C-alpha cells in the first residue's frame, strides 16, 4: 500500500505544492499519495505532513512552520548561511534537497556538484518561496 503525504485542504500555496512536489520526486516517496485535509486524525495517519498540523519534527516527518515559536532558518538548522524563516518548502528542501538533486542528476549525494546546485537552487528559488510565504516583501518600496 502506498504511503500518504498530508497537507491542508482549501486554498493551496506555493510552499506546500513545492514541498509535495519535491517529496514525490524522491524515490522513497514516489508512490505516495497526497491527502489534503485539516482533520488531525487523518493527518496522524499520514507518513509525512507538510504545512499543517502545528509540528516541525524531522524524525517524525512533520514539516509545519506555522507555530508561533517557529523561527528555523537554513542557518539555525546548520545547513546553509541564509537567515530567511523557512516555509514548508524550505523545511523539506533543508532535509531532502541534496538527496533530490543527487537523484535527479544521477550523482552521489556527497558529489561536489550536488552541494553547488543545492546552494544555488536555495539562493535563487527556494528562499523566495520561503520569503513570500512568511510575508517578506520581494522588493523595497511601495508597490505601484
């Protein structure tokens, strides 16, 4: 039986969509189904939960960032030297990004190129998702 990746229902946002996409691209989660719900009982049965549930716990594969006390960044996780508060996409990327890049490129996870791509992809793409989801403006000044 396929596993389950849980996320919230209702309006979807870029962070949970990208988090689910990254997970589903990994060999270990490729056959998992995505369940969209806010029901705690249903989420409790999921193998992985992103962007809902009020828990960040990598050991239990829970990747929510909405807790009042949540303040994790790539730097606080000891992954990269970026200080933007992470979204669910950033959390999944922090823990699985190197593996994802290695699998897509057919490289060993410790290959130098994986590290280069990991940093560059965070800097040019994932950090923007983290910032937008956490209300950080993309540009200085007042919008026109």
